C-alpha cells in the first residue's frame, strides 16, 4: 500500500448540499432553514440540552447517587463467621456452599470483626491486615 493510492470507501464522503441556487431546487431562498428564528441565522446555534431559557431537563431532575457495578460481585466475611464453619480449609467455593456469601460472588475479603479460636487455612481469599494477624495468632495459615 502506498500513500498516493489510499482512497476512502464508496459513499463515505457525501457531497455537500448546494444551497441558495434559486426557487427551482428545494434549497433556494431560505436554503432549507425556514423563516426567521435563531436557527435561521448564521451562527444561530445553542448548546446541547438548551431549552430556550427554560430550566433544562437534566437540571430539573434530582441527582441520584453512585452505585458501583462491582459491589454486586464482592462480599465481606467476618472472622466470627469463619469461626462458625465446620471445615478447616476455607475458599470461595466453601463459602458459597455454606451460604456465607451469595452464589454470584467473585471476590471475598475477610475483615477483622469477632474472634478466631481455631486454626484455619484460607485459600484464594483476600484478608485485611488485622484479620491476617488474628488468623495467624490462632495458628492459621493464609495461602494467596
């Protein structure tokens, strides 16, 4: 391919309308702009959403807060909830089977809330700094 052979595809570049060429065509006299008014003038444009001075729709409606898309797939688990589980090895699959977290959860984080009395092995789950210390103090192990 050479720069002098590049062409735009067929129909990609439309020909501009020739306006103001008499009454024989539909674009004579007012050139398709109608009679008078802001849009008939040259430079007669306005910003998007402008309603002629009336309070625009986007300003009339109340602001509604932010809802994270990822919050649906993340969950937090307390140390006290882990303490109540019968198994010693805990991963995402175990938590879903025991109904500790919802089925569609993809990311779980263990937070320090409550106490751990038995040694646990945690696999593939995020752990906060305080929870990590509590689990290791109880003789547990955290595998990333």
